[in-house]
C-alpha cells in the first residue's frame, strides 16, 4: 500500500520550499493532519498558523497572492471549501494565485464521521469558472500535481485523501494538466474515476474481465478543466459510460461527465458515488457499505451492463 496523498503533498511542498521562495503556506489548526507541518518545520517564517479561522486564512492568502506570493492554504476540505463565499470573491473573482488544499475528502476518512467528510466540495468548486480542480490517485501523481501547482498561475483546488492509496503509476509517470490518464484499454464500456477509488476501479475491471467484460479505465485527475475530447472519444468508442467517485454524484465527476456528454455525445451512463449523507465507520467498512470498494464497483458496473443495451 502506498501513501495518503496528503502525505505526498506535505513532503513535496516542503521540498519545493527550497527552490520556490515565493511559496507561503497557511493552515487552520490542522497542520499535523494536512501535513503542512513539514513545510512549517523547514520554513517557519513562511508558514502562518491562522487557527480555526478559515475565512481569515483565505482572505489573508488572497492578499499575499495579489502582492506576488504563492500561497498554499490547507485544511480539511469540508472546512475550507465550506467557506465558499470567501473563496468565490477573494480568490475566484480576484483571480488570486492561491492553491486551496483540501484534505480528508470523501467517506474514506472513516471514524470522524459526516461532519468532517467533504462530499460536496468538487460540486461547489466546479461552479467557479477559473478554478482548476485536481484530485490525484496515488503518491507519484500527487507529487507531480504539487510540482505543477507551484508553477501554475491562478486559482486552484487540490483534493487529497486521508487514507493510504495503492501505487498505480511507476517512476516514468508524467502529469499532464487537463488531460485524461488512460490506465487500461477496453471496448465494452469506459469507467472514468478519480482519487481514492481509482485503484478499486482497476481491481473491479480485473474482476469483470473474468466475466468477459472488457472495461476501459480512465483516471480523471483534472476535473476542471475537463478533458472533453478524451471523454467524448471514449464514449463514442465504447457506447457505455460509468463514473466512480468518493463524492456526491451530483455536481462531482459524474455530473461533469454527464453534462459534457449531454452536449457532445449523449451516451448510456451510470454514476457510482455518494447519494446520501456519510456516516462514521472504518474506511474499508464504509467503502463496502456504500459500494465504493472493488466488489461494490464491479457489482454496480455489472448491473448497469446487464441493462444498458447499445
């Protein structure tokens, strides 16, 4: 098992501090959890502990960005994206060069329960027309995304896991912002997935292959801007589309894919993700309960394939 992408973020950001003196980091009393503490330990003069004041953190970071700094602001995603009205005006509308880092996303945060589970954050951030949204699937992709964001100019949202995620990519991996990452080819259907459920989707594809289903698996690490060309191409070539995400199916990856296909190539489609509020439990138990583990994903795709005649 690999690392949690929040750990990959913290380690990579601390390394970048040496070569990017304009980077400053803010946290809202959660630096041990978000892993921004690694940057703070090396560059205390460039780290700002704001306490439980997410509104002020966002505003201060936007001000620094407009003065030429490169802020990364960190908290649990539900807390920082929950201050949406400040993000909307101070970061989005102002086109401030701020990267918002939301950790502890989805039901896989486990025992902390729904109050700390971000299940609606992608939906909110997608409404901002200039907000880049990245959700890496493993350690290498997370590190590459952080390196990209250190050079990127403009509002951005990086969505990270609490739980460890399996390694999917090898050392040859290259991150291409705004481009879909085809992990497995297939002709019968395509599953678009993102973040913590990517490995489970690959495992589900292996299970379904034993039943004669040839499933293409595409990792959507960049949710905005979405790779429309790749989405439409895969839909045309397979005729059946599935989305898998640890997020509400309303407004998340499933919503983004559905909106795209409705305009460009209407296609039979199944969205696998959250349709209710979250609950407390173990991460593995919650994925099993909500059908987001490999067996649940395979079951959802199997049922869809039985009823979706092209």
